[in-house]
């Protein structure tokens, strides 16, 4: 078995309001994957075009082993959200998340 680390392409989140955003990326491997973990390597998050107090920030990454058309895959999902104390996601926000994928595979 081998441990492999992969820096993934940056997850870019454009200006958005109305709730948290989510993006997914399928990463293929040539051999069976036994376990996988997605780690946040860095992120930037902020309100678009105006200044607000930050209240709730959500930035997380997860990894799920799946089978793709061309062999073993890991589906990496990133959730991303920002709101102020108003209680609703009514202000546009944007940013990015950098992820490193760690897999144990044959």
C-alpha cells in the first residue's frame, strides 16, 4: 500500500447570496483506494463589495471513495458559506478553498 498526497485545483466560489455553496470534484486513481481524507490547505472568504461583521463561516471538505467509469475515484466535496448576524444568507460573499487529498491505495 502507498500513501499519496495530491494538491487539487483551487475550488473557486463566485459571488453568491441565498445560502451555503457546494462544489465537488471526482479524482481518479489507477489502483484500488482503501481510505481517503480531504484536508483544507487554505481558504479566503469575504463579503462581496461591502463590509459586514462576520458571524457564521462554513468551510469544510470531505472525501468519499466511489467507482468511476475508468476505475477507482474519490469524490471530494467542499462546502462554503458566510453570513452576518441577520440570521439569513442575504449578503453576497465569495472566495476560494485549497484542498489536499490524502489516499491510501494499492
